[in-house]
């Protein structure tokens, strides 16, 4: 009888009698030993759920540990002003001793801001009528806006509740150098009817600016939270994952540096690169001190950005001299920073030569390379006010919420006439019911539920199990909006024209736009246009329109819970935490939504020295590859020609030691609605080794390839991509990660 070295398990020889008890004894021994280490194997060190009011959440672990994201809850943010807040149309504003005009030189969102010029001395401004939004007296709201003074005394927000005018506390701005984001939280019971942007003028002709006005519903908890941060500006509605959004862990050093280019002043600079951002910014905490250290002195300039990545600092201000370290404290509105470094006006510099480190705190510590790991949120994660959300959990995308764009492409029917309105109906699918739905009108007004359909501007949604109206949506449309007189019966095409953004009227009535009653000439004008005649140009149509009207029009949107959720298996890689690191949420879009919450587990058994695992990488690459997950990234968008193999050379990794490696290749394409095939390969010394083929029906299609490969010293591992959409398409991101997992032993004949 022989025995194993560690557990002394019985190993009978061929000559020993077979005894079942020996096998039972072995199993008991194994069971006992495994159970004594069960916590190390399957029990997480801890589990935590973070709400994402803060974009950065600190994670402190002694070692690099495995993080498993167990749940991500979706969120939909709605700007109740619709597109009125983008400040691209002065026709939506009324005057209160102030003249509005578009200004393309001073702006935050889109192409213009609204410049307000005083008509007299004192309080002058413009206002939006928000009575039509039907705010709920039992709920809470937040209004935020970007304000910039010109040459007035100040600029501020004001409310009118039907009897009193009151300036909104904390919104007064005197700064004439940049836009400042202000906010005001209020209860619906305040009965705000007009939202006003006012300036204090000491002479006629003084001016100020406003842009990016956001009105959103918030919870009672957010209303009471002194540290609440309003959502980034969105036009209409936006959900988690509608842009390229990632959850990222990073280590002590927050800087991932790349080669720069000549700036406007002639300085050659190195600047921060980021996984998701194309403008060189990195996520930072507000009101926080950071220490920056360099291996050799350089001059520097710091720029700060708000939650929409709008520049808060007004101009490049270089340090007076080159330094080896400095500290910097961010402002209260700062959510991103960018740091530029330079030697002088002409000398080309290489960022990797300077071992630059940015860390939280006021004291610089020993340098370590930037270490990052990330996972992409691959699909939209939506929510409805009832609390039902989409989520990603345990490797599954669970879609509970459907978003239906209620435009003219749907098959609308007239159901009934009412006094001052029409009731229309359309068929949808897989509806759970009204209680877990919300309907936003084209102006983002939240419509109330009315099962009997007896009031205008209401809706009713019937479940898939309803005996009379399964999967039916009913909406009551005011005659004042549609332009259909009570006695008139609109055709199917005319119903569709309304949902495409057009109002019908009698052409002979001109600017008064009298509802069409069956006599005279039919005409249509855009709903979001105050008059069919603008600046003397007649914009009316006498042929029923069949396409969306444009002009910033957003159709009705219905969010509703699915009776049967869609469940899809997805690739959900684990992350790695780093000592003194943090968890960051980032997006490629300036207008985006953070998840409602993220739940993660930190495993207690992963204490491997990843530096040792990665020692096989060549010294020239080791700066970016000290850790498995801080691998070679190519993040600048590149255009890939049609039907052409393209090697992404900047993502190559060179191996320095013989061994067995796990190679992970990720490649992400930009948004494209063209149906096509896309391919990505792992390249070994320029030759394709393994291939991923995906179709391209949705935005940011991603390849993910994992292969175990034997590699020799000097081998290069890289990425090749290809697409056949018929035209050139953007590749947003490519990444190579290598992990040495063992020695490579060449098998000889006879072994």
C-alpha cells in the first residue's frame, strides 16, 4: 500500500486486495480538508453595495484581490423640460424685460447658449412656462443650469408660483469668465409655474448667458441629502448603458499617460489618456487634494471639468517653473481633470520616461505604474418610477423594462371622440400592466393614468392577460395639440403625422392655426414651432407629412415592464482591486447616466503576486503591464476601411520569457446601424491565431477572445480587425492582456 504525500490518501498496489473502505476513507479525508478551507475558496472577503451618487467609490484592500460584480441596477433619467433646456431655440422662451438670442461663442450644450440682454434697469430676463409639465405636489424635483455672467451685476434663477416671484437660493452667479452649474431642489407643492433666468442690470443692454437647463424628479432621500449632485444634462431621457459605459477599478496611480502633440502655444505636451474618454480627462473627486510626483522636473498645467466634461478653468496656466512634485485640490464642481506636462516649446518628450504619478492625498509616495481593470455595461439598463429596473446579475442581462418610441411608424387607430380630445389606440407586446409604466409626452410631460379615457393628456396600458384589450395602449390627445376639431375624424395617416410631430390646422386661418373641422384647406405645422410662419417664411405643409419633423422633436416615449423579462447570458469578466484603489464609473458620452447601484464581492482567496506573474514582459512594456489587467490599450478612435485587414500595432505586447500565457483580446467598434460582419484576431508575430466574428446591429459591438498560448521570448501579441459594412467604420478601443500561467515545455518524440 502506498500513500499520497500531503493527505496520506491510500494508493493500493495492483497486488493489494480491493477494499471499498479504502475509497471511503480517502473521500472522507478529502471532504474534511476541503471543508476546512471552504471560506478561502468560495466565501467572499466581503460584499458591498454602493449607490452611485458619487462617481468614484474608494476600495481599500491589502492585496490585489478578485472583485466580482454581482449586480448592476439600471436607471433612467428624464429631463422634464424635454429639449427646451438645450437653449437652441429662442421661440420657446418668453420675455420679462429681457431679450433672448442665440450665442454660439459662449455655450455648454449643443451649438448655442441663450444670451439674455436687458431692456431696462433692474431685474430683466426670460422664462419658461412649466405649468404644462404638471409637476406632482407629492414629489420632489431638482432644477440645474449653467449660468455665465456677461457685464451685468449677476445672473440667477427665479421662480413664479402664481402670486410671488422668488429668486432661487444658491443660484446667483457673478463670474463672467466661465459657465457655472447651479441647482435648486424643491417640492412639487411649491407650485412653480414659471422658471425664470434673470440678470441684475444697471443699464439697458447688459447681458448674461444660460445653457443646459435640467428639470428632473428626485427621491425624498435625494431631496434631503446635502451632498446630492444633479444628473448630467440630457435632452429628453437617457438610460444607463446607452453610451459606451464601463465600471473600472484602478490603483494608487490614477494617471495613464500617452504621447502628446503640439498645443496652440507651441508647447509639446504629454497628457492623460483614459479608457473611455476621447478628450484626455480622468475621473477625479470634487474638493479633494491630489499629490503629483515625477522622476524628473517638468512644467505642468491642470484643467478641471464638471459632470458634463465642460471646462471649468478658463485658460492654460503653466507652472512658473519645472517641478518634481506638486499638490492640487479640485473644486466643488469638479468631476474630471486633465494635466499637461511640457519641457519647453520645442523639445519632444516621451511620457513613459518620467514616471509620473497622481495619487489621492497631500503626500507623494513611492511610484507605481497605473493599474486598471474594467468591464463594459453591454446593454441599456432602464428603470421606471415604480422601482422596477433592468439589471446585470451573475452573468445575465435581465431586461425587465421596454422603451417604446411612440412615433408615426406604429399602427395607430382612432378609438373614440371626446370633448376637446381624441382617444387613440395602438397594439404593443408583452405588457405587464399600467402600474409599472410611465409615459412621457413629446414635451416630456408625465401623463397621468386614466382608465376610462375621459380627460385629455392621459393614458391607459392594458396587460397581455387583459380579456378585453390585451397589450393595448390608449392615449387621449388634446385638440389644441393635434389640431383636430371635435367634429373631425382624422385618417390613419393624419394620426401618424401627429405622432411624427405635426399639428393639423385650417390653412386659411394663418397664424391663428384654427383646428381643422373638415372645411377649407388642410395644413400641418411642426408641433414644437410656435407659428407656421417664422421670419416671414411659410413653413406650413399642405400634404400630410410622413416622416419625423426634426427641429428637436422627441416623440412620445413609453417605458413599461415586460410581462416576461428577456434574459441573456453575457460575458461578465471579474475585476481586480488594487491597494489604495477605487471603483470608478466612466462613459464615452458627455451626457450619460450612472447605474442606480452596484453590488460587488471581494474574494478572500486571491493573494497572488501579479507582478511576479507578469515578469515575462519586456522592460519596454513593463510600465503598462506590471499587473495583468493594466495591459496594453489602444484608445484613440481609428477608422477601419471596408473589407481590409488592419493590424492595431499600438496594442502590441512583446514577451520576454518562454512560457504558457493566457491571452485576452478585446476590441470595441463605434456605433453603426449598418448590418455587417466584423472580425477580430489574436495576432502572434503578425499571423492570425484565433478569430472572433460578430454581427453589427447595435452600437459598440465588442469582440472578446481568450486563448492559452505557448510563447517564446521576443514573440509579439497583437490585434487585427476587419469589417464589411460597405464603408469605413470607427474602431473605438482595442486591448491586449497577457498573463503568464506556467512554463512552456516542448514535448519530444517518445515523451
